[in-house]
C-alpha cells in the first residue's frame, strides 16, 4: 500500500510540496466538522482512531449477531465457531489497541502511508 501512495500522493494532494511536514494545521484542528472530508480522513487523528477501533467493534458486533442467530435456531454447539473465529481475535486486537492508545494518539493515515521520513 505504501508503494501505491508514494506514486499517487501527488495526485491526491497536489498542493503539498513538503512531504516531510507533519501537516499540523490539519492534525490539530478542533472543529473537524468544518474540514473537507479528504483532509479530515488523511490528516486528523480522529479518522485513524475511528477506522482502527471501528474494524474490531464491527467484527465483534457481527460475531454477536451470528451467535444470537445460532441461539435462536437452537444450535447451541455451533456458538463457539463465530466466538473463536471472530470474537477472540477481535477482542484481543481491541484490547491491544486500547492499551497502545497513548502511543498512537497522534497517528493518522498521512503519517502511515504518505509522509516521508
């Protein structure tokens, strides 16, 4: 993915000339409702947190729905399949992300995929 964005970052943000700049004018914006979507998504830490934590939360909700459907159908012995395949890995991933929250509090997609060292 990084190689793709290294090639296409100039098309996504033609106005950026210095790719080592942390883009703090967007990163520390307090009124995210007034930001354009692409600037919020790429530069603001709240977008990274939403996507990062959201993937695990949605997977856990899918696991719970699958388990409820199996309970409703009376397949009690099959409950462990979604619990083991979706529930356990995503719970562990969510716990790890919560523990690392302080380390990743300023992370954004620009730093991850586009910013040059």
